């Protein structure tokens, strides 16, 4: 009987919707994500680099259809050339195949707010950051909170969908970088408020492009305030989907890019419009991608400029040096000891504490490797200076507690030291993990004053080292020398360095 009524209705010229049945119109939409892109890349790279990123993005655009290419932040720093041009070349390389949406990451603030403003003014993408404001609380020119885009036939609600986009920058940038007096509000709270506004304005789906650590990502995901979350910051290849929210992160440096293909169906039943969607995930390995020719022409020019200054040998290493992220953020390393020793010698300090997150080469140097200026600046790309300060033993203890407070998350604050030995318990409560500290073979005294070498970022309280802000500066920003220069001089003088893991940091 149902089929008979349907046939009679159609014969009489009545629509399906007039009978309360569904009228469907599928709309296809693809999100392509890149994040945490620092290095130009060369022909020797197996994966990643701007040549391969841009080639893949260009190929996706050539397919036609609805493509949203998003960059989830961390670009202008740290990279080798950024130490000289403060990220100008990174923006130029990104603009060759410019993303549709760019969300600033914490490293966009590494050179202070004026350079941040300048670099963002050069970006050819739409910049979104709902939780970022000027010091006076007003919006920053050229940066929007959200945007709404209609896909399909906008004149017909059954043949179109409205997608609301919200951008959220890293709300811990004041700890991890240098936004100066720019205001950055809580990612989760701001995102929730903006998602609600977009829903009220008629958005069918909400897409968040965010730069946030994994814990914040998980809060955003669990809230179900969003349909799609495109995230960066952790440098991992990640994919989460629980049937309600999809969240992806691409691998750092474009080693792997992720795409989310949505099939969106719009139906109407009994006068009520409904939108359903389902994702298909594509993980794209860039190993076999042919680099984009236009991009590589720029890269070659930048590399030649660098080579004139950087490919000058300093000395060699008699031991293996491991600067991989997992190593320098979880335990004592030979390269961490080398850097800390060089800093201590440079300024005549009693001890050194420097953070593993500042060591960025992410490579292994076999014994016998000749070390060049390029190698050292690759390892120390931030342009940090060595600071000498006077601090109490109590301050050193607090600094070390901070350094070990997130060891289970391989956080960048993990300390590398010189002039001291430390024993800590990773299973103890954060803030109560340091069990023994000796300085130059003697037990640390809380009320004694020590001369500490550290980097200017940590001296300002960066990476959670707020305790160091209480120290008395002896050699500061104006007079301090680049950490990289101290390490170069140390290697040049030694000729062959033989740094080793020697028990400076012991895990109980």
C-alpha cells in the first residue's frame, strides 16, 4: 500500500517532501591538514619538507571539488634560517601553495609580538585565532575568530551545508614562547563559546583548527562541541573518531599529511531538515612524493645562502650524540651534557640547567662525525642567549622539580645539567620527585648562593621555570652571548669532543 500511495503521489505531481519523505543531496568536502613545519627540506630527506608538502597540496587542489587546506600552526620557528630571517623564508615557502586557513602556534611568538605581526601580515591564508587579543583586549587586525562557509547551492537548504570554522592558538604560549603582552585566553572555554555562537548562527557542522597539546585536544574531543578537530603541536600522527567527533593531527615537517573526506547528506522529513556526515580518513606518506618544482627552486636558493656561512667544520665527535626528541626530553644525553658544559664554561658558572626542548636537531651523530656550524645551529635554532645569574639552592631545587614534573609526557622542560648530579623518582608526585642533588660533589644547600648558567628563555620563566625569575641577573640579554656560539667555541677548542652519558641525571 505504501508503494502504491507513493506512485499515485508522484503521478499527481506531488513531491517526496510533501508526503513527509526524505529528499537527499550529498555534498563532498575534504579537509587537508598540515602542522608543525619548520624545515625547508632537501633532496636527501626521505619524507617531509616544503617541496613535498606543496606538491601534495597542489595535487589535492587539482582534483577540484570542495577542499579546505588548513595549517594548524608552528611554522616561523625553529628552523636553521629562521635564526637569521626570523621566519620570513618559511612564510614564503608556505605561500607557494597557501593554506585556506592558518592558525598560529606557540612558535609564531618566538621572536616577540612585532615579528609575529609582521609574519602574519605576509601570510596569504585566512588567519583564525579566537582566543588571541591585543594587550587592550581588542582583536588583532587581520586575524578573525571564526568564519562561516556555505557549500553547495546556497539558495536551496536541501542542497547546501553551512560549516563554521573556529581557530584556537596555543594558550600556553606564554610558557613555551614569547607573546609579550598579547592576551591568550583558555582554549577549551573560548572554543566552547565560539562553537555555540556558530551553531546559533546556523552552522550545520563545526570545525576547530587548533594548536594544542594532547591533554587539551582530548578535552576538546570529549566535549563534542565540534564535529571535526584539526590539531597540531604534538608532532605525532594521530587519528581519533568516536562516531560523533573526528580529530586528526599530521606528522611534523609534513612527513605524513592527513585528509578527512566527508560525505554529507542533507534530508528533510516532516518539514525538519537533517544533516548527517561520515568521514573517510587518508594518511598520506610523503616518502614517494615528487617535490614541487617551484618550491624547490626557492629552497635551493635559501640553501646556497646558508651554505656559504654554515658549512664550515668546527671539530668532530669521538662519541655518539643523540638529539632525537624522545632522548633529549626523557633522560641524560651526551649532546645535552655537551651543550650544558659549553654554557657553564662560557660564563664561569657553578652549574648549568638548560631545557631539552631547546635541542631540536632530532638526529644521531655517529662517532667520528665532523660537526659544522650548520649542525650546531640546527640543534640550537632559537637564537637563545646564555644567561648567568645568582640563585639560591632552594631555587635550583624548584627549577629541577619543574624540569622533571612532566617527564611522563616527554615535555620540553626536561633538564640537562652541568656541574651537578641529580637523582629523581619519576613515579613520585610532580613537585616532589627530586631526591638528591649534589653540586660539584657536595650536597646542595638550600640557603647557599650559586652561579647558574641557563638560557634567556628559561630565565624569563619559560617552560614553567618560573622559579628562575627570582634569580639575580649578572649577565643578561644585552651582554649574553648566543648559546650556539658557546657550543661552537667549545667544540673548536677541543677539536674532538668526547661527551658521554655519565650519570649526571639518575632515575630512581
